[in-house]
């Protein structure tokens, strides 16, 4: 779960930086390695920041408290950041799908097997 989220955030960071470079007409960073470092640090920072935002009621339930008490600190940040990040990420992704991609459904047919 956490590696999938990390990979998705890293790809979004790379896509955003490459798109900005194309619009500017020259690279965003003059020094080598800054692009890669930014693409690797952005997901970690995003997950940690989302773990601090109390935006999902799921993390206030007794069941979640029991789960969190059985985990170590880095794991709790990743799980909490994932839950809170979904609260922000799903509506944003849906808005991009509907408005930017003009409602493309990627072949999804609902609950059909």
C-alpha cells in the first residue's frame, strides 16, 4: 500500500515538473540531481503532512485507535497519511477525470464481473 502511494505521488511530481519545464522552455533546476531528489522527497513530505491533517473521521474511531496502537511510528504516519490523503486525493482525481479528461471512464462498467 505505502509503496504504491509513494510511487503514484512520485510520478505525479515528475509529471508536474516535466510539464512545467516544457512550458518554461528550459529545465526547472540547473544542478544535476535536484529533479530526482525533489521527485523522491515530495511523496514523503506529502504523506507526513497528510498524516498531521485531521480531515478523515476514520482515524477518530476506536477500531482505528486499536490498529494504530499496534503499529510503530513510521507505519502509523504512512497509514494515517494514506487515509487522510484519500480524503483530499479522490475528489481531486475525480475532478481531473471529469473536467480535464472530459469524463473518460477508462472502460469501467460498474459492478459487473
